C-alpha cells in the first residue's frame, strides 16, 4: 500500500506507540498484580477503558451497531481480551516474569497461521517452517528455569495465546462494528466477563492497592487500552498486515528489557536463546506474508495485551 507523505508521521507515531506501549504493558501488569487480584484488575482495566471509549464515541455522534455485529464484537472481546489477556494477567500473578510472558505471547502469529489454514486461508511452506521453529523455541523456553517450575503459568499463557489467535482469525471472517466502536464493545464485554469471573472465584480486595498498583491500572486503561487500540486501528486501515502486526516481535524485547532493568527479573542463557528463536520464527512468518502476498487471505484483527 502506497502511503502519502502526509501519512508518514502518523504512521511512525502509531508504530512507536504499539512497540513501546504494548511492550510495556507486561511490566505494568506485573506491577499491578502485586496489589490487585488478577481477574479483578483485568476486569477493571477493560470495563473502564470500554466505558471511556464508548462515551467519547457516543458524544461524537457515533451510533450503536446492529445486534449481530455487536454480539460478534462481544464474542471477539471475550476471546482476545477476557481469555487472552486475562490468562496472561493470572499467570503473572503466579510469578511468571513479565518478559517471559511477553515471549510466550509472541507466538500468537504462529497460532494465527494455524487457524488461518483451518479457515481456508492459504499458507506458505516458509510460514510453516516458522511455526516449527517457534514451537521449538517454546519447548526451549519451558526448560529454561522460570517456567520449568511453573507449568500452570506456562499453560495459562499458552491457552491465552491460542484464544487470542483464534479470535484474531475468526474476527476477520465475521461482521464487526466499524472503527473504534468494535474496540469499545470488545473491552466492555471482556471487562464484564472478567469481573464476573473474579466474583465467582472469590477474588476481592483485602486492602487498598498501593500507589504503584493504582498507577499501573491507570496506565493500562489509558495507554495500554485506549491509546494503543486507536493506534492499531489506524495501522490496519493504512498499512499492510505485515507492518501492522510487526509489534509481535518487538514487544518481547521491550518487555524483557523493562523486566530485567526495572523489575529485578533474571533470564537464563537458555531463555535468552529461546527469546531469539521465537522472535526469529515470528519474523519469518511475518516476512513470509509480506514478501509473498496471497490474494485470498484475510487480515487478522488483533487487539493487544
């Protein structure tokens, strides 16, 4: 897609937003779950972000969509945000390092490719090679120390990544509301489901969250949800899927640097090697789509952590 010169600066700003903000959300979640129950925190994050975004849209004259696309958006919100992000939040509450969580979530494009094939979207051998390499990286990562003693945390992140990937592909095959309205409905639905899950599992605040915990949730609401989603919506309307989804192999690097630099997290040599292998695999899959475009492929709709 050819970009007009007037679009260049907004494009760079949008990419920078996704690279840095979505990469930093893992660290923000790790800070938040130190004083928040995980499901409750994720629910508050998305319900507040959804209410704010929906209010802004309605005040600007946007109308609620028909029932079918509204329900479709709610379903995608549950798959991507309630299950995908919710499970990551629970895993970090179980002391999975934020950098490791980001590396695991970087496998989403690999699972997306698998589900694309299931829905009849053409794939390439190069992309399947990327999946094989990525799975090898996952195995190596799980033997590296931080996840070896926390199999439930690893399983939660893996299930969340699979749910995110399925929701991304399925969301590209169904009718969704236009523009940011889809994101607002997805966040409202996810927030409601997560709050119900928190209630059913007995989560409750036993004390006032720390200042750091409150700031972490505020950051996730404003930057991790509202601003980042707006940037991503701009990208999927103006650039190729390869560029729009390139955050998938930049976010883990940002998350690992923040976790090791400010969160006191330590990665073993094996985990650093696994990080490199997984990022290489995702790059391979993404470049396969970019260098060899396919006529009948749908554009997955992904909304971040």
